[in-house]
């Protein structure tokens, strides 16, 4: 009888030891499994996450406000966008400028760049219904770091301070003769070649001047005031 009782107590002790080994003690954090810690497939990068090429994106510089279609039309018209043009829209939002550049003005190619992945998703949805094939692309990138050197037309709807911050990049990367169009905001002391008033707002137009010209010096002086 005593032997049976000792055997029973031994089995009971072993069971309790197995239970407490399997259950974490109070206050001990459970580590997520590899499956739990892996992001869902197809999840978009946010402004604090890495893009596919490893870059860290910042928070957007401006609150998104779409350019009115009347202003979009005026911007592309004053820039004389045509079949030989490559249009870059910096801060492209829902994609209306790149899409119209190809759809209405027959640009050979258009690229929209936006730091906000939600805007890129919206632009790509609009692109699917636009019927312009693969002539328009949208890139989730920082416009201050993106390669824009093959642009013949650059469109902007930023802020005066951001236009001036961007100006050194425009002068350094773009070829002389590249057309710049900004909705609503100018470039400080670099005077536009044309200023248009439309129902959608004011549109400013410049072309990138050749280095060493008075026009280039004026643009560089405006850039140095940032």
C-alpha cells in the first residue's frame, strides 16, 4: 500500500513539472512565432518603413490637396507637352497629371513620384481605368532623392519653401530647356517666364537655363536663398 502511494505521488509530481515547463511563468512575455512576426504578404510600406530597395521614406512634406483639373490642363498646355516629352510629376497624388499628360497630350512617357504609399495605390487604381498602357508609372519615392534626369517636363504642386529646396536639384539634374511648371507657388526671386491665371488657380512656367547665362545665375541665386 505504501509503495503504491509513493508511486502515485511520483507520477503526480512529474505531471505538475511537465505542466509548468510548458506554461510561461507570470509576467514572462511570450515570444511571437516566426509566422506571427512576419508581415502580411503584399503589405505596403508606410512612411516609416523600408521600401523594396531598402530606403527609409519620410513623412510627407505637405498635406495632400489635388490640383484642380483646369490647372492640370493649363500646366500641360503652357509646357507644350507633346509626343516627344517625358513628364515627371513630383508629388503626384492621385496621378491625374501624369495620366492626362499621356492621355490628352500624347507624352511618350510620364512618371509620378509620391512619398505616400496610399497615394501611389490610388494613382495606380486610376491608371488601370485610363487606358494608357504602360506609358505611365508611379514610384513610391522621396522626390528629393529620385532620379529625374530624363525629364523634359517637370510639374509641381508643393509649397514655396519646397520649390526652393528642390531648385538646386532641378538645376543640377535637368538638361537646359527642360520645362518646369508649378501650380499655385513660385520660385522666390527666380522670375517665371509666364504666369497664367486659370479657374483652377495660378500657374508658373520656367525653362532650365544653360549654365553661365544670366538666367542660370538668377535661378542659382534664388536656390542659394533656401
